[in-house]
DNA sequence: CAAAAGTGTGTACGTCTGTACATCACCGAC
DNA sequence: GTCGGTGATGTACAGACGTACACACTTTTG
């Protein structure tokens, strides 16, 4: 009978590969992401990639999984810290305007994920999950209808910031959020 | 002196290539878009692509230019048909929920464009232009601040529809649009 | 100790890629 | 007719790609 399994020499090597893959995706785009670029970035031999992963698609899926996981955490943190409706509105504005969620690099990665998800079932599922997570975080404070509307704002507005390059007008964002919340939830 | 220039055998061949490129992008994603796939789809010889375009990047740029042009037209049509504020709100809801703007295939193409734009300056500029066009179309009916908020909704909401697969709740969309407009423009 | 088993790596291979370019088909000028 | 000259194409090629796999190394087993 086989005894205790041996321990990997470098247990977090797999994680390093995934992290490196995400960086390559952000810097070059999925369309120019290759085994060799990732291996170089992660400082591991080329063979490691095929040893730990079943092809490039598996690496990309792991990278995007990491991305959505990272963002979900911050997303939930910001929203769960709010206790009143007013605070929740400010939290939403913070998500839209702030630099914590959706840094420029994360936005780039998110675009790549959305685009790639349309051609890869596993990543598409990841996108759906991410949608549900964000909606659940909002659902603590708002009705389902309001969640859908706010979610659209949270996704759409940072996209514009990404193209314009200029920071968003926080007052305007907050006013819009409050307008939606007041209307759909009923004033106060 | 050289006489009249000869006429191309197939003057709209270049257009066919661009159209085919966009289809390949939608079906396979930019990351799997190749000269050969495009040529096959357009039913032109491989050599035509290098004859008409300076590399794959140029083809992709032309394809995305075609996309944003197509969408701009419909976008403007829907918005310019409105004469009152109420009609303009319904036009915005139509853009978000309707099947004319942002068919599933167009949404996929748009994702590819946004993702690719982060790695190609020409396409990035295209994204900025598209942003300005949509904002100008809205500016006919609304203030600049309102345009920004509505634009975020118009971009963000169809993204969700894309992932959920289910059609949007038109009543909810319309109510949200009105909420934003009423608050930012002042009630009536 | 030797042997076996498992972990990790460097290299080599077949395929596919973008692109250059010699070549062809066609048309107007003479 | 012959002869450029231009639009267009099929092919060939160098390089990059994903991936398989023989091999080396380390640890456990006997």
C-alpha cells in the first residue's frame, strides 16, 4: 500500500504561476499570453506549466478565478461595513469611484475575463458567479430590483473611467446612487 | 503619364474581409483570430489580407471600427427619434433592453473591443470616440451630468443581460432611468 | 545499502502562425 | 499584335507556439 505522499519541493509554485499568468494577461492581453511568457514571469521552467496544468485554458481559468476571488473580497468588505442605508449608498459610490476595487490593472483584467468568458464555458460560469456574489453583497442593504440597477452602475461606470482616464465625479455618482435607491426603495 | 487607373476586380473585397474578421472575432475571440480563419470566412485568398492590410492589428482595428460605426448609427437613430424627455427616457430603456442595439453577437464583439483596446492604442481611441458619440446623442436631451450617469447604465446593464442570459425587466429599467433623470435634471 | 516510486525539468518535435515575394492575370498604350 | 504596368494571388519560409516525454533528482520503502 502506498505510504504518505511526498511533499512538493515548492508548494506555492502553482500559485506563483497563476499570479504570473494574470500579470501577463493584464500586460499583453489574452491574445498574446503564452506558456513561455508566464513561465518567464513566474521564474519557473517551461515544463512546470504543463506539469501543473492541463493546457493554457486551464491556466487562464485559474488566473481569472484568482481575479474574481480577489475582487469579491474587497467588494464584500466595503459593502458589509455599511450599517445604514446612507452608508450603503456611500459604499456603492466608493466601489464605483474608489481605487481599491477596480484598479486600472484590475479593470483591464476584468475586460479580458468578460471577453474570454464568451469563448470558454468555465470562465463564463466564473462571470456568472461573480455577478451573484456582487448581488448578494448588495442584497444585505437593498431589494433585488435595486440591486440589479446598482449593479449595472457599478459595472458600467468604472468602464467609462477606464476609457476616459479621468477620475469620476464622486458627487455625481453619489447623487445618482441615491436617486436610484430612493426611487426604487421608496424615500426613507 | 499614366492613364486611368485600373479598377479593382472586386472593389468591396476589403469590406468583405473586415466583415469576416468581425465574425471570426465574435465566434472565436481575438485570441484565436488568424489570417487564415478570416480569409476562409471571407472566401478570399490568404494573400489578400497582407495585400490590403498591414498586419493583423490593422485588420482588427478596421473590424472594430466597423463595429462601433454600426452601433453608433442605431444608437443615434433611437435617441434622435425622441422629442420629449419622456420619450428620451423610453429611448434609453429601449437601448438597454432592446434587441436592436447590442444583440448578443454585438455584445460579444464589444467585449472583445474593450479588452483589445487596452493593448492597442488605435482601438483604445475607437473606444473613446464611441464614448463621445453616445454622450453627444444623449446630450440632445439631457445635461452632461445626466448623460454620464445614463451612459453608465447603458453600458453596464446589457453586460449583465449578457451573463445572465435572461431578458431584462423593462419596467425596472425604465423606472431607474426616470429616477436618474428626474433627480439630476430636476423633476419636470 | 539498493530499489522503487514519485516530483519536477530541459529539450525536442510537429503544427500553426504572420508575412514576404515571385509569379500570374489582366488591361491600356503603342 | 507586343509590351509594360498594375492588381492580386499562391506558396514558401522562418519563427513561435503548445505539448509530450525521456531523464534527473529526491524521498520513501524494503
